[in-house]
C-alpha cells in the first residue's frame, strides 16, 4: 500500500467519503431489497496508515493486519444496526496497533450491491517497539461496499475507516501528538437470518370487464403478502355507477344510466395492525360500458283498415328496444291527409272530407336515448256515396177539356217546353211523370192518369211542336186517384236518401200509347214547375 505514502491523509479521507456517498445515492435508485439480514459477521484482511509519531519517530503504514466486526440490525429499522469492530495491525520492528470500537452502521441495501456508512467510538492500543504500550480513546467513521454473492455470503469489496486518536511521544516532542489513521479492509460477510418480507400488494379484477349500461359489474380486491393473522379493511370508490358494498372485499357496481366509455373502481386494502407506512396497498380495476345502439322496433296497425270518408280509424303502435335497459320515451304520428288525434301509443284518424284514397299513417317511436324507429299503417278510405233527394218540378192540370181530359193543352205545353230544356241542362237523372185520375174518370178500364203521363212523355219526345228530350230518361207512372193532373218529379242519379219514394207505378207503354196533342183554346192554366233545388 505504498501508493498512499505522502498523500495528505485528510484529502484521502475526503475522497473516500465522496466516493462512498456517490455509491450510496446510486444504491438508493437500485433494485429490490429482498435480502435484509438480522445480523452479519465480517472478517478479512486490513491495512492501516497511523499517520502519527511515537518516541522513536513516525509510524508508517502497516500492511499486516486483520479486521473483524459483528452487526445486529434493528427489527423496525432494518438497515440500521449496532456494530462491534476490532482489528489488529502488526509491525514488530516499529509498532503494533490494536483497535476496539462500538457504533452504528447504516446499510443501503440492494439485492446486488449494498453501500454502508458507520460511526464508531472506542479505543486503540499502541505498542511501539521498545516502549510501554498505551490505550488511547479513538473516534471515527467510514463506509464501504458489499457485493452479494449468495443470500448467505457477501464480499466486502472495500471498507474504509478514518480513526482519530493521539499519542504523546517523549522524544519527538516537536511533532503533533494527533494520529489521523486510515484503515482499509476487505473480506467476507456472513449473513445471519433475514428480516425481509415481500412487500404487500393488491390486485383488482372486474367481472365482466365489458357490459351494457344497467348490467352489474363485480369487482374484487385481493391482497398479497399481508399478515394472514390480521383482519384487513377494504374501501372502494368508482368514477362510474354505484357501489352496493364499498367496504367489502367484493362488491357490485350498478351501471344503470352510464354512457359508453371506460370507468375505474379503486380499492384500498389496509392492515390496521401492520407496520405504519407499510400497511396499505391500492389497486384499480377497469370496466367498459359498450351500449348497443339499435333503434326501437315498432309494430303498428289500423282498426278498421278501411273506412268510409267521414269515419274514423284507430292506429295502435307497440314499440320495444332490442337493447337491454332501454325504454320507449314517446310516440308521434303523422299522415299526409286527414286529422290525427294522438294519445300515448294510439291515434285516431278522422277522414272527414277525404275522397276515396289510402292514407299512410306513420308512427315514430323514440327511446330513452333518442334513437327512433318507424312503422306505417295504411287506412283505406272509400268515398261516401251521397244519397239524392227527389226534386219536385211542378204539375199540369187537365180540367178545361172535358171531352179529352188527357190532352196536353197549351198551358201544359208551356210547362213541358221549359221542362225539356231543363232536362237537357241536367244530363244525369230521370224525370218521372205521375199521372193522377179523378175518382170518376175511367176509360176502357184504363185510368186516365196513366194516359196523361204517357201523353206528356210523347209530347216531350216525339211531338213536333216542342223541344225534344231523351225518352230513356222519362218514366210515365200512374199515381192513383188524386185529381185531374200530372205531377213531375226529377230523380237525380244516385241512391235515394232514406224515405225518398216516387209515387205510383210504372205504366206499361205497350198497353198505353202516347197521343199527339192538338191545339186547344188558351184558357187552360197550368202550374209552373218548381225551381230545381240549389246545387
């Protein structure tokens, strides 16, 4: 160890201290610390440089020596321990040095490389050659590095200690009595016992990990490396849903109403009887909400499916969502024609005023998420057939010609001329001519009333004196006994309204032939036909 000769010992000690500090900082960021012995015993080679004077002169470095120590680490502060240290250094021609120390040692543990520092107090025994030996108080400190070989054995690569003591030489009184000793050692460390316990941890699981809103998720927290004799406490929190038992090892999350996304359930496991600062473990379980986005399925029907114009039909809709937990929020109805009156999932279609057509009624169902579904129910509308009323167009009387009481005279001619023109203006419908007979008027077993009605038709159709009318639209009828007259009824095309009946019976025109009119004196009066009803 001659390389240390001449080097200022304080500078050397400072360099060693800096190197140790650097290594210690590196160790703090190193790997796991699964090796935590309860005690350790060190033994090995030691070199010392006393850097002091005795009676015969300065004591140089002593290369022959040993160093041994034992350290007991504290249970609660497993890196700090009490150390007993001893070493012997021998140079028979000059001086021997024996050292005994007590102190504290702190080790920055690492599974591979573990620096340590220590503080020591005690005494050293100086045995200069040819002089009496002396015990002197000593104080100092140092550190070093241990390399892990196995769980049982470490190699102490280096241990460097600075020790301060003094010796008062009798001869070389002009020299300082202070000894600034540097001691370097290396050897084997035997580990005894192990304080190490694996760090506590927690793991969380969510089952199932992906659900639809409304489906439950079961979350479980499992602790590892906790003391099995201790009762653990659990505390759950979540950023989505509701927890039914947040203080249990296993709890359920109610996901009702959650939107799509990822949520977390956080658990804290605590060992109330465990060591403080080392009795809590946390974990997180993730679960996802993946809601399907299927629109509502809607079925609708109309009752009845076919109505007459003016009648009503009821449309009923029933909607369901194929997605779990989704409800139907509303129904709406629309139709291009008619008037709808909605009420919940039904609506009434009023077809008043509609022609014959098909009305598609569209129903839209909206679910609780705003998704919509549609269906259509068709309502067939048939146009209502309007009933017609018989119109009274007046009459002609036959009272002025007693010899020919069936003859169409001049007055009746005027009425019939106007009626012919009116028939031309009313192309649809028929004219019914009802001839009446006085109760005393009978000619050859044929009522005069029938003859009167046939003569009117003959005049309207064939007589050259008047305008022509379509004979197929004129029906002569015998109306029974009411007087000497013919009454005119216009029957519009269509169904007769209830209660509308034409008087009399149809005349057999093969049996009763029409007769041409001849001029008559203009004293015969006829009633004017009634004006047609307003259209």
